[in-house]
C-alpha cells in the first residue's frame, strides 16, 4: 500500500537504458514518461493495462492510464 496518496517520482533509471517518471493521484498511477537511450520497442504494463511503445532514442513518450 502506498503511504502517499498523491505524488511523483522523476527521472529514475530502469534496466535496459530507460529513464522513467511516474505520477499518481488517490494512490493510483495516472501517467508515466519513458525516455530510451536507444531506439526500441518495449511493452509498458501498469496495473494490467498493456501498451506497446515504439521509443526513439532521447525522445520522451508519455503514457496516460485510465482506471
């Protein structure tokens, strides 16, 4: 369980060469921004919602999550 109902994490590094930022409200994720070090195609999965991301190196891509 999250201790903070609203908040964000900015620019953490993920395995494989990605920088990720996440925002949440009312204890649920609402958006994420992923930036890749190199061009790649990766799945983005959050609470069962899956999207395929076609990332270009250095270009942030934003994902909105609806629940």
